[in-house]
C-alpha cells in the first residue's frame, strides 16, 4: 500500500484519532509524540512500559505535554491481570475473589482505590472490568477474571466496579461484549464460537452489560468471538448487527466502543489487522486497540493509511470514521475534566507502592474471599515447608511475567521455606523428591482443567496426607488435603492471605 503523507487534513486526523497503539520503553518515543501532534488521541500502556509509579506519572506527563487530553489506557483488572504491578503481583484481588465475597460495597471500594492509583499515575482509561459470565468452567482465558457463573451476581458486581472506578475519575471499559464466558478457545490463538440460542444470550450474557450501561460505563470493549445467534458470518468485533444493531440501538449504549487487541489471532489470522480495523470501524467500533504485541510506528501508519484508503475507495463511510473519532475525543474531554476537578490524581506516591491505610482494602478483600476447608489430617504449619507450585502455561492476557503463589509470603513468615515449580505427568513424584522430609504445600491453578495437575495431587496426597493444597484458580474440584484453601485468584494479596491462613498468622 502506498504510504499516505502525514498531514493535518481532517480525514488523516480522524484515522489517527481512532487508534489506541502501544509502544516500547518507559518513556514516550519521539514518533509517538509526533503522531499525538498530528491527531493521535489515545495511547495504551502495557507491562513493558511500567517501572515505578513516579516513572509512569512522568511518562503520562510527557504525553500530556504534547496533547493535554490524551487518553492513556491500561489493562489493569487487578487480580491475575495487572500491569501496574506486573513484576510483583497485584495489591487487589480480581473479580472472582470479589464475587466470592459478594459484597458490592467492597467491590466498589476496591475499584475506587484501584482507580485512585491509576489516576495518580496519569492513567484515565482502564480496559476493565470483565463482565463475562464464567458459564464454561473449561474457559481457558476468562476464569478468575469473571465475577462468577451466576448472572445476577456478575451483573451487580460489574455495575459496582464501574461506579467505583469512575468515581476516581478513570473511565471504565466493560468487556468483552457480547460475552466471552461460554468459550473453550482463547481468542488470542483462534476464533472462539458460542452456539447459545438467542434467548440464552438475552437472559445470561447480555445482562451484565445492561447493568454496566445503566451504571454509566464510559466504554465497552468488543470480543473477537463468533455468535451465530446474533451474526452467523462476522465475529462480534466486525459485526454491524452486534455493535450497531444490538449494542447501540437495542441496548441504547452511546459511549465509546473499543475493540479488543486487533493483533490477536482471532482477527489477525483471519482478516489481517488492516482489513479487520476497517471492518470494525464500519461495523460501529470507535477505537482500535493495537499494541499488545505490535508496538511500533509502522503499525500505526499502516492502520492509519488503511482507514484513509477505505474511505477514499468508498468501503468505509467518511461520516462513520468522523463519528468514531468524535466519540474518542468526547471521552478524552470527559477524562480531562475529571482530572482537573478530582482530588484523586494527586501525587505519584499514591501509585502501586503506596502503603497508607486506605490501600488495605485489597488485602481485606483477599482475606474475606478465602474458602478454607480443614481435613482430618490437619495440623498447623509451624516450620518452614516446601512449596510445590504445579504450574500451568499462563494465558496471554495474564502473561508469564507476573509472579504468583504463596512461597514468597510464606518465606517471610516461616524463614527457610523452599519452593520449586513442576509441570507434567511426573510433577507429583518430582515434587516429593524435592521436598524431602519437609511439609508440602501444593499450589495449583485451575486443577480441574489440567489432568496432570490432578494426578500430581493424587501422588502427593497418597504419600503425604498432611499436604496443604492451595487452589488459586477457579475452585471446581472438591477440597482435598489436610488443609484446602481456595483463594479465587492468584493476585499477590491472595497469596498473602493464603500464607497467613497456612501459618496461622
């Protein structure tokens, strides 16, 4: 494709305005600042861009020096999916833990505190919360990112989360419309399909999104899923029937519609990101999320040029692109106004490393979310144990950078605690050999989804009935072990709460 020269004409500026790209590094590259000056209105931050709260605040200030109303977005769900605390684990439990407690006031308080930290770092759009109902327990990508499997529970906590986050001046982006919970495929890898009937979708998947809209969510993120009952041909992200017909017209939503990452294989491997982006805007999306994996200037220019060329070829109505760009700028205006009037965006010290009493809400929630079952072989763990982490492959949304488990926290409480990571059919035997005579704490994540993990627990419990089992995923299997703790997520605070229970603190 012939590169279209940079400029300030309306069409080019609108094409840039609808993009939400990422970049590499902990400061803004010159190309990004230049494109902000030419019309780019949004930037996405990922774990690779995060070092400290002060650094993030400096980065966002650098962006705003070029464009005061820039949307700075991040995928900060708390729980397993964290970017602000990508190298330490989150100070907040995720959705499943909050759903397990089922206290909407607590959910709102957690979301508000998370939003306060984001705002203090200069972030004003959060690609959260997940409103997906975890109706398929084998779902490989949602799981503990969902508030649960009950429709009404998910709906009320989604609304509470939206309210809490936005009360801190950060726009919520409720996802993944029309619902990613009943899938068995991760859309990062391929195109999932939901074959539920329309009546089921109306009474299940769509209910939390209705609640989010009523709560005033400023943005909604689309799902790269095929739902034949709604559109037998196009995935939701590219479906006019779903985005315009259902979300805009039937549900009455008037805010920003953001796509999930266009580099995900469900779109890029079937349509390509350029063609997919054109189809998404034509279908009713307003902002193109790209940058989780693609994070360079050529990608931005390719997408800008594809949109401009589609308008000139008559494939994308110019007024549709203009409307999408206007919605992006409208949200930018809202976030700029909340930043100027809100007291939450105070200092960088109010970011992820904050230790003041107001940030304890995450640990309080994690403690309340624990489900603890004591077996006949239970005895308190008073000496340094061996922590056997039965480790599955992390899904891409979570990433493999973020630590999880209970070992680090137990080591502080019981000095001398040792740990190892095990995977595969010999995991149990290998863990026993490594543990020696030490008490074993077996840490699992979605044991019901991994047969090798269940076999490893069989081996451990047969040889060592006093083994403690900590389930940090969705607790579908019956409690096992001398002590069984379900944390409902693998955030750092979930590990801390479990370690306290194990050590009797």
